C-alpha cells in the first residue's frame, strides 16, 4: 500500500510539473493582465468578508464607540455617546460617511447595514493590493507586482484589519492611495493628479494626526526628487482636505478643528482627566510587537526587505515612511499594536520586491516557481496568523457580539442588563439595532437593583433564575446569555445607556 501511495504522489507531481511547463509560455501575459489583478482583488475581498462574517467580534472598543456606534446613532437615532464625542475630541467625518452607508443599505436590504459597511471597508482595503501592483510593476517588474499584490491580499494582518472601522486603518488606506497618486518617483504627473493626491494625504492626516511624521518624510522626498512645484500642488490639495475637515467640525462640534485640537491635547500631551486611564507602554513596544506577531517570519521579511531596498530609492522611501511612523509612536506613552497598521502595507511592498529578487537568483523563472512562491506566502500567512501570538485577536469580544445578535432577533426582548461586563466591551446598538434599553449592571449591587428592567442578561458568570440561551468560552472571558420570562419595568429608563454622558473606561466601576 505504501508503494502504491508513493507511486500516486509521483504521478500527481509529474502531472503538476507537466501542467506548469505547458503554462510557462503564458506566464508573461498573465503577469501583465489586468484580469490577474482583478482576480487577486476578488480573493482579497472574499478573505476580508469571510473574516468579518466568521469572526463578528471587534479588535478594540474604539472601533465600536468611536466610529460604528456614532454612525448608527446618526443613521438610526440609537447609540451610546462616550466622553470623546461628549467633549468634542473626535471628528464626525468617518462616522458620517458610514452613517450614509448604513442608511442606504437599510433601504435596499433591511438588516444589512453592518454587512454593507464591512464590504465598503473591505473594498477600501484593496488600496494596498492595487498600489503594490502599480509600484512594483514600474520599479521591480511584473512578477514582483503579482507577488506584492498577492502578499497584500492574503497577509493575515491586512485581512484581519481590512474590514474594521478603526481610524488608523481607514487613514492608512487613504494615505497609501494619496502617496501612490503623488509618488515622487513617478514621472510626468500632471497638476490635477498632484492636487488630488495631496487632498487624500490631507484627508488621511485629519483622520489620524499621528501620520504627520510619515507625511513629512514623503513631502521631503517630493521636494528633493521633484522640486518645489510638485510640493506646491500637493500642498494645495492637502489644504483643501484640511479645510473640509474644519468645516465638518464647524457644523458638528463647537468650533472649526475642535476634534483635531482636542484630540492632540488629550492624546498627545495628556491634557484633561482622561489621560491617566490610558495604558502606558515602554518605548520599544511597537518594535517588539513585530517580533511578537511575526515570530520567525520576521527574519525572512528582514532578509527580503533588505534585498528589496538595495539600489531602489522608491523602496527605500517606503521603508523610511514606515520607520517614521513607528518611531513617532515609540515616543508616545500610550501605544497599541494596531497603531502601526499604516506602516504594514508600506513595508510589504519592499518585502515583495526582495522575494522577487531572491527567487530570481536562486530558481529559474516559470509557472512552477511562481505558483510555489504564492503558495508559500499563503501558507506562511495562515501559519503565523493562526499561531498563538495573533490567533486570540480573531476571537476578541466574540461572545458579546454573538449574544447581542441573538437578542436583536428575539421578538420578546425589552431590555438588556450587563453583569460583570463593561458596556465598552459590548457592540452596543451597532449590533443590537433595537430601541430597547441597555443597563450597566457591572457591579452585583447595581445588577440586583435594575434586574427587573431587563429580561435578557449578558454576564460573565452563571445566573440563577434565568434560562441559559448561549455560552461562549472563546475570546477574552466567558460570556453567558440568559433570558427570563415576563416584561420589563420602566422604572430605570433614566439610567439606560443611550445618550448617557459618561467615560468609556475611567469612570466605570471596578
């Protein structure tokens, strides 16, 4: 039996090799075809939407309460207001755009608003795929372009963060597109394109002001490579975007640029009463994060990255931009690994160029070599992403999201109580999507007091007197969903978490 299995594997290998040899004459055409890029983009969208559907949780409460919850409140009227929007240190630009998507999707297909937003964000996350293709095709060749596009399409961090509504993710995509449009090493760019590129860069800055050091490197490169005229046109476009952001703040907040000024005061210089609640990390947290997340792949990527930037100023510029962002975040005390997301697509482009150079020296070109490289990239992404250093991200707040989705579909639900669950760890009205009260019963004494106001309970522990509907042990902590028979008292409606002006973390009871 062993001999027959071995013979079968030999036959399969021979057939695959024969097929690869027959495909070799068509490889140049495949590498240059736009349909190839379209296929890679389709794969990228499919992976991101699959991730969003299979893992409906969220990376961090900011995604919900700084963006999606405010979009839901603008679109449908229900939503919890955290202190950031109460005090006007967050812009309504991104929530406003998503609110428009929510409303449009709800009219076409009721209940699809969140799925439509994930799809829109996934389509925006095609920017790294297309920009990798465009930059590498010009400066490294068509095979490197396909490798870079495929790497951006399947790399686990880009797949995971792609459909998420974090400001750094959206801003990172807008920034990369703006950098590509006004890339200093592209020749013959006309003023309208430069103005548009500057507009995108200015918009990215308004979405996330921490991108300023990265943009400074890009502006300096444009000045050195192209001269002051291209800088002038690019700056003009950025001014238009900044003016638009100021106008949005004027319409929605207390004064123009209130969100930018307030955000800088609170997050960058520690002004106010909220900075003390932020987690402080050492200066090397961001750099160590790459070693922790990428594990052994970091050694490979360093090798490929060095090969990619050798004798290539465009690749070196991308690395310098990424380094500026990483170093800028390293000097700020409050850090999260997701903050470096805008740097990831910039780094993967030189890595792809290095992969192309290495395989060009070590192996003959052809369909078999290209297929093996793409398969190796997909396998590496799957192995590292499913490893212990990143796997938990996919399950973050999974149970809370599933519980709220079940309550949403329950026709008898008239109130939701949270016991030993912080309301910032739930998806709020973004997923609940019903005008029923949510009560903060984190402490035992508060839960006992308001339990008559809700007939559904999301808890961390087993509850007596309730019917258990669900239990999830994946994610950060165990989550239980309970139901009791009967109606809900309206005595506590004044305490519902709807427009209550309270902080997200530092004022919650321990």
